[in-house]
């Protein structure tokens, strides 16, 4: 943030070339611009242990669809334990081939009557300029105020970066066609094997393009004080580009890097800090639909333990912008299991994600290419996320960063009962859940006095006393 001070000063100026040999006193107004130092230190490994990430869909977050409308709510996100805000792309969107609908038979805005075309706003991921702000959202000053407000609340801001392609209006199309993948006829093409016809595929064999891409990313770190990037389809970009780019970016600042990818190699060395738990997300959906069981859950834990290193971080989620718009709301996909799956996304090793509207019980699929919004009524999900966020912030047993708490699945006699122990620094959490739509009983599930964190009630469990759980019921127990 900047503060402007107006100083009235008397400046004695000697006019060397003037015919008069007298000094002239000139009263001038001098504008002094002082940049207030940002007190938030760069993101650290300690921050990552307790962090919750929030995906902000600025267009759909409010009826206004602006930075300002979102900025005023940032202090409330702090109540949910949010430590990182991921802004979906904030850049201008191409007019050429602007999408109006998605899918295999997708249409452009120009396929509709002229008087209807205005409502089709296109995809955030069809970028015309990586160093400009989408006027739909506001101005660069509005963006700066958002970052400043986040930092004042101890929250970091990362930008959704689109390295795989650009929109068809990007200046590189005209000035540097060699920056793009071309067919045998020399025509620039959209990404192969996709229906992303509104974007042009970038050619990573071109070293000049790589250099400009890194320069554009550096701008946001050095000039706009952002704290990292969420990189779209990061696995479709050559890994050696990330090996080139990320160390360069980290010379400017300790940044947080999230890959929209599952590939373990992207987390090696000093590359990305976190990747998507795509398999985990699909597993949660499958468990809710009874298409998967707890043996599948065990297999998943075994797989990630083998595929990833101990200090790798995975992002756990029950929804995001793609899932909500194309596959359905949390309730659509998970039904009555929505709450237990949300709680499990916090209990799993890694970092939980909240998507815009999830905290307000978002009950419809947000439009992707048109304006949309949702009411902000704090009800069941807000209370749940606030409670889970407090636990994540205060109990080491839910640490999910590079020095994560231990995670152990405890064997039970009932194949529908999940029992998980997490422990670190003498703190322990016991998660017990009925992962079915029928009442289940488990013998000797737990013995002793515990506090059920969700209900905030103290409970005594006696030896040889079975525990009965209603459909999809769960408990988070603390000694």
C-alpha cells in the first residue's frame, strides 16, 4: 500500500544561466510517495504445516464480480484458517474465439446472435496478456489493494498461471508465431487432444518464449508482491522448463508453487511445493457413491506413500472450479456423505482446499463462461470449515507440510468403519467414521476419555463397549 504526503517547501534555486545574479526563492509543492513496507514475511515451511488454501473465483464470488467485492471479505476467510488465497486467472481474456459453452460440441460467442454475445465472457484461461488485469474485475490498483488486505491479515496470494497456451489475441500470435505449435501448413493450433479451441498451444522448444514467460512471471513477484503461482496443467509443460523457471523465480523471493498435476517428479528438488491429490479426490467421490471401499482407501494411502517423498505436499479437495462447473456440486456428487468427506479432506496428510462458495453451502453448478454468483449465508458448511480450520491451526497432529504428522490406518473388525490416528509432538487425533449409508457398530474402537472436537463434548469409552455410528457419522477425538 502507498501513502501520499504533500509537503510545502521553500526551495532555493540558483539559476546559473540566468542573467540575474540573485538567487530566487521558489515555493513549490513536492509530492513524496512513501511505500509502506509489507510486514508479511515470505511464506515458510512452518506456514505450510497448518495452511488451508482458498480458491477465489472473482467473477462468480459476488454479484459485482470484482476484486473490491472479494477484498472486503478477506478478514472472514481468516476465520476459516485460510493461509493462502489462490486467485483464478486475473488476466484479460481474448475476444477472438471467445468460448460460450464447453465440451466436445462447444461454441464460441460469435456462434450466437449478436445481441446475445455480450453475456459470454469466455474462459479465464484464454489469456491475452500475462502482465495486465482483466477490466471485468477492476484495476491494477484494486488488485494491489486485494494483495495488501490479504497480507495485512497474514494471508498469502498466489496467481493462477497459464503456461500451456494463450488466447488468440495475445501479442505473441502476431509478433512471434514461432512461439506456438504449428501444423504442417504452418498454422498455429490449439492444444492437441483437447477441446480447448479458444487457446493456442505454446511451443516449449522455443527458448525465447521460455525467457519471456519467466519474465512475465517475475513481474508479478517483483512489482506486484504476489507470493507464488498455481500453474495450470503443469504436467503438460516440459519438466525442464520448471527446472529452468522456478529457481529463477525463487531468486526474487521465497514463493509457494502449486502444480495442477499429480506427477511426483514435479515435486523433486526445488520445484513445486504441492501437487493435486487427484486420485484422492476421485476416491472420496467413489467412497460417497459406494463405488469404492476402505480397502481402496488403504491402497491409495499405500500408493501415495510409495510414489511421493515424505516432504511432498498434496492438496486435498472435495470441490474446485472444474469439479463444480462440470461434474456437480459437493452435494450432487457426495450426497449425505458430504460432511464426512469434507472432514476427511482435512484429516488426510496434505493441505485442504476451500473453493469459492463451498463455505456458503454452494448448491448449484457455477457457470463457467457467463456471469454467475451465490448467496452468502453462513450455515452448516461455514461452521464445519471454521471448526476444522481451528483444529488444523492449533493441533500439531494435523500438520500437513514438509514435516507432516504421522498417519496410520488402524485395523478394525468392521469393514465399513475407518479409524485413523495422526500424531506429532505428543499431540494425537483419532478419526473414526462410518463410511456407509447404514448404521454400523465397532467393538473396542477406542478406550478412555476423549473430547469429540466437532460436538465439543467429552466422551468416555469403556473397554469391551462397542461404538455405534449412524450412516456417514464420524468423530474427531482428542485426548
